[in-house]
């Protein structure tokens, strides 16, 4: 394993001068881990003990199927989970994971849609919504629904985008069927509750008076459900839309306008303005993230109206990479996505906004942290806080034989990564500026590693410290570099180095 990972470390973004964000070196293998014979992490859930359940896909001939993995809080894979650490499920030809939730007893629920391999017309695939339940060890729970899987077969196109687990372990599944958003109720055994709505289904929209396409749902602190996506009357002008309902599917009319909030960025019918993530704050306000003609963040008051204290009248339009969003307990907003750093080389970008919607320049000095694990493709699928100042990112990487694999990496945002100021004089560089030979002197026995990086934080070399360490830099081009000293508590200090 180490022989594979060590070369990759040359491409990792590490702490730079005045930067306060870094990979958590105690997670996985120096900050990240991957799982071979998988494809991409789409969703993550955390157990009370901090262990990580990742849900995604594995590419197979003609399609892809569901894969789950489990890691402990330190990023070490649990090989007793599923079969040799991987729980593989094939529902049909191509299975798409949209949500993962954990029950109080540790059982795992995964929902989405599955392509049957047939089309109902030219370019119109037949998709069936599903939810599958697993035991905590990754084995399908055959006592749930039919052999562990509930599947909708009454519609040509359906999907469960969200799972809401109630206190009695009954489920509310929110998603679409033939362009209408439904709430579906299953019993704790995975059977339709015929007393709910019409034979277990309750329509939340229609195709004439209120078109609403749901992309996700969350349970709010008061027990109600916020569903979000895009809405309009007939797709003539799609808008950011969210609706608030109770667990029976009834609109809560005190929210927005009769239970519905819409935000219109553009009258262009080709601009699919949609909310893709929502999170409630402790005071009841709601942060929405999604895409319009660009990307947007919106903050609502608890009553569904725009919060004018955020950005411009509650709305922030930005162009930063976006795939997922989480809000820290202090109200600061993290967004993450991917971008191309060089031709055919993609990496992950995390950015942070202050509570008023301005970019947070205390976050890595620029407001963004970039991480690139290889010269190939790393892309983000999702992210979740494991602690107030720790961010777990899931996605995919192709640094092994150009094959996409599950990627997990944990980012440390504690802002306590530097060695104490009074220790700075225990490490020296000379000469600086340097032409060929650099001497590094260390008088602090707690320092365990010396890292030389370029100005962007890419690792050039790593060394075990001695009282005096000599490095030949003649092969390096002129420019700005950094020498990073790491102690046994994983604290860091960085010194600038100029190469002439």
C-alpha cells in the first residue's frame, strides 16, 4: 500500500505559509484513503462511534451497481464489512445512489433509482425507485420489504431522492414518479402503509397548477420536512423551490407562500434553476445551495422568506466549484467541488463563506483550499462534518492504473496547526535566498519531519530532521518555496524560502 501512496503524496496540497487548512495526517494514509474495485462515493453517513459508511457505485459491464464500504473514524477500512470490506448489490442494470440514512439500530438504508435496461421511448429509460436495507455489517436485511429491497414498478420513471427515518422506524421516501413528486410511507418492515395517502403514496405536486421536481429532503428541528429542487407551472420558467410539509405530506402554510418558497434568477426557460442541498441552522434559518446560470447560496428565515442579513438580500451568486454544501456550527458555509488544475488533471476545491455571505479569507488565506492527489482525476461526490473543524470528503480518484476508485479524505480546519511562535527560533534556514545548497538547523527534538513544498503547497521532498540537514536545490527552478516543520503532535510551522 505505501509503495503506491508515496508517489501520490508529491501532488497533495499541504500547509503553506500563513495557511491554516491541511489534510488530517492521522486519517487513512497521510490524510486520505481509497478502495480498489469501486468507482465513486456518492453519499456518506456517520455512525455514533464515528465510523464511516460510504455509498456509491461500481462500474460493471453495461452499467453500474451499488457499493457500500465502512471505515473507522481514522479512515481504516473494515474488512469484516460485506465481503472483504465491500457490500455489493445489483438491483438491475444500472443503479443510482441518491441518499443514505442510518437507523437507530445501525441498519443502513440506501435509496435511488435503477435502470431496467429498457426504454419507454427513444431516449427515455425506464427507471424504478428503490430503497434497500442492510444490517450494520453490510449484509442485506432480508426481513425488509422483498428480500431486503422495496422497488416501485408502477411507473416508467421514478426515483427516491431522500429517506426520512421516523422515530417509530417507519420511512418517508420523497422522490418523483412520472414527473410528479410523491411522499411514500413504508412501515418499519418495508411495506407500503395503505392508510397513508392513496395506497401509501401522497402527491406533493402535479403537472399543471404546481410542478415541483424534488432533488432532496431534510427533516427540520420541529419534525417537519423540507423538500427542495425546482418548481414552476409546466417548466416554462424553472425556479429555486422548496416546500415545507408535515409527515403526512400536508403543506405547512405558515412557510413561504402557503408552504412554498420560490426564488427566480432568470426568466430563461433553458436555465434550470434548482436547489441541490439544504441545511437548517440551530435558530431555524435555512441555507440553500444550488445552480442557476451560475451557482448560488441562499439563506432563508425560519418562515421561508429571504434573510436580508445574508449577502445581497439573502442571495449570493458565485462561480466557485460546487458539488456539495455543509454549514459549520458557527454558521460559516463550506462548499466543495472539483476543477481542472491542468490539462486532464482534476482536483478538489473547498471554499468557505462567512455568516454574512462574504468569502472567508481566514480560511487558508484565500477563502479556498485545493487538493490534488495525482496527475489524473480526483472529483468530489459529497462531504460531511465529522467534527466542527473536520470535513470528510468523498469522491473518486483514478491514480491506480487509471481506474476510478472510492476516495475519502479528511480536512483539518482547526486553525491550530502552527507550532508555537516561541518555537520558531528553533528552526533556521540558511542561506535564504539560496542558490544551490540549503542548510536546515533544528534544535527542537519534538520535530519529526521536514517537508519542502513549492508555493502552491505541492510536496517536493520529505526528510527526517537532523541537527543540521543539507539539501541540494540546484535542480529546482528559481521561485518561492516553503519549508514545513511538523512535530510529534502534528503541529506545523512554515518558513518561506527563495530560490535564486
